[in-house]
C-alpha cells in the first residue's frame, strides 16, 4: 500500500554518486546486464559487485555484499531514467559554444539523505547507497521506483569561502508517476521533501566530481558569468547525468539565485 506524505522541508537540493574508476570497463558490463533478459548468474553478479567495491575504495567507502541487489536493479534499469523537466530562461554563447544557461526547475517531491563523514567523497557515496536501497524496493510500495536525472549534490562552502563543509545532502527528484502520492521509506535517514521551483545558472563540464574538480569548476564558471550579486557564493549544486563508471561523464555546475522568483 502506498502511503502519501505531505511534509515540507526547506533544504537545498543535492546529489550524489560514487566516483569514476579507470581500468575497469563498467560500461561494457552494464551493457551485458542491461541487454540480457535472463537473471544474472553468479559470475556476473560477482563482477558487478567487485567493480562497485573498487569504485567505492576510491572514495574511501566500503560497498557491502548486501548492496548486490540494488546494484543489479539500478544497472538493469539504467536506460529507463526519466529526465527532469525545466524551462529555459536564457542561453549565453561565445564563438558558437554554449557557456551557460539560466533555467527554472519545477516544484515537487524529492528523496533526500544527509550525511556528514570525514571526507566529502564519503558523505556523497554513503548517502547515495541509502537512496539506492530506497529506489530498489526498500520503500512503502515494495517495487523498483525508477530514477530521474540529474542527481544533485549540495556543495556548501565554509566561512573561509573556499573549503567544502562535510555535510552533504543527496537527492533525486521522484518520477512523475510518484509525484501525486510519493512512497515513504522505512529508513529513517531517507526523507521525502517538497520543494518550490528553483532558478539556477548552469554550466556543463565533463569528468570526475571530486572536491578538487568541483572547486576548480566553481572558479572557471565565475570567470564565465562575471560578478553577479544575485547569485549565491555559499552554496552550489553539482548535477550528475551519467553512470559513475564513465570516465568522461557529463556533469553540470549550478549557481543558485538568492531569490527564486
């Protein structure tokens, strides 16, 4: 039975996912599983778990064997991810290349996890594993819920204006079919929250999403956008569109407006 939730929490959207691992062909492994309708055999299951455990070690986290089921489910359904809709406000180009866009994303329900580990990468990785379990049947409907992209990671800046705070909120927008009556989670740390529309300025970049690479992208994007008092400097969003095993995956950095109207 699906139980509707109408609680509202005023926190900023977030992400997350595990980091890239060079040397393992995870994309080919995904293709083998995605296009094979038969149940995964023990060898394929072990290969997939081993890959995720290796990826996890790059973020100093342990991927336990009980994550095997959610990993398989996410892999099999990776082609069915629902894009998050938005309204384009403006597009800024230079020499025929899009430098950044301003967009508005809709109000709706998000599934979110907040973690505060010793390392930023540990926070985002452990938070995302909790969300994977929620998506893959550990929810009040008892079925695979489906995914939307991008997945968002909340980057909070310390008072020095440079360092990242370790507390990270990891969220994904619930698919359209679940927005009218969102499922809840038996996990106390997975919250279903409602948020108003968000207006952002977005710039695309490719590759990994570590604290180092994100910090560099923040500096590069400020050079593109220029001084703008309407944009926040204490909080940013990293939007991830593709699997963590893709070395040059597409990401976006989002600047947030102080006022969302």
